[in-house]
């Protein structure tokens, strides 16, 4: 599984990354987590608002911090 956290490195992006890593740890799911801060890369996914979470090429959320429960559901 490949997870990308899209964002410029703001506090909201850092919080999103933290929640994703916590969810991975809680579920035991193995995944490669990558922080993407290149604005041009956001456009590839059609993301205009950050933070955003992309799992296996699909945008799961954009423009807000996800709830950990939602992340866990995405990982299933």
C-alpha cells in the first residue's frame, strides 16, 4: 500500500501525517508513507486544498484533517 500526504509542511499537514502513522500502527497494515510538498504533484491528483491523503493513487480527503477512524476504514 502506498500513502501520500500532500501539503506544504504546515501544522495541519503534520497532524494528518501523524494520524496516518498512528492508524497504520493500530491496524498493523504495512504501507509506504510519503510526504509530498511539491505543488505540481498536487495537480496530478486534482488536489487544490491541503492537507490531502492519497491511498494507492486515490484521493481520500482534501482540505481538512481526517479523523483517525476514517483513516482506519480507508486502510481496510
